[in-house]
């Protein structure tokens, strides 16, 4: 599979992001997707609302990840934004909304095809299940390094 590469844009990768609240983080990432023309204005509000109703925080063995997204009608051109945070931000757990996950990596999906969104979610799940891969993303010093980690995984 190589679907994640199709939606990656170096300008939508954010390293050492210092934002201390979930809503501010989601708003920042959604506004960047909007500024790039990938989503409309409503996406910003809708991705925040959806995260509150259907949390996406996942506790991995050595890291916390979130995969926020919204409905396809708010997407103009598909993309994935990635943020690696300087300090973790609490997200509610996808598995149990009563629990929180300290998230340090966020994959925000802006996809306008439901089938592609499912494929992309499956690929991201495959990617984050590897402790080495997620650690390499967290420790990446440049946007290119993150792209290389993703490309390497897709070559396997």
C-alpha cells in the first residue's frame, strides 16, 4: 500500500509544535489545512465537534497518537496533516472516552472519499503499530525525515 504518500504534503507537517490544549491543536491544524485550500472553513469547527463526540486518542506501547477527522463534505482536496508535539496533549481515548491519552503525534485526515478514508485509516493503524516507526516519526528532526519514515514503511 502507498495511499498515505498520496496525501502527504511537506507544508502540512509540523515538528516540535508547542500547543498545550487539544482544541487549540485541532484548530491550528485545521486552519493550516484550510489555508492550504484542502478544507473549507466549516471543517475547522466540525473536526473539533467530531473529536468531542467520537474521540480518536490511541495509547500505544510507547506513545500516544490521535487521528482526528471530519465528514467528507468539508474537504476540497484530500490531505493528511501531521503534528509532532513538543509536549503531549490530552485526548480522550478512542476505546474508552472516560480515559485520556497523552498524545504526542497527530494525524489529521482531510479526505473526501469514504472508501479512501477507510483505506487511509487502515494504513495509519499499520504504521503506528510499529514502535520503531512511531518512535522514528517522534524523533524526526526534519519534515523530510518523517516523509522518509512513511515512504520506507510503504516500501515494505
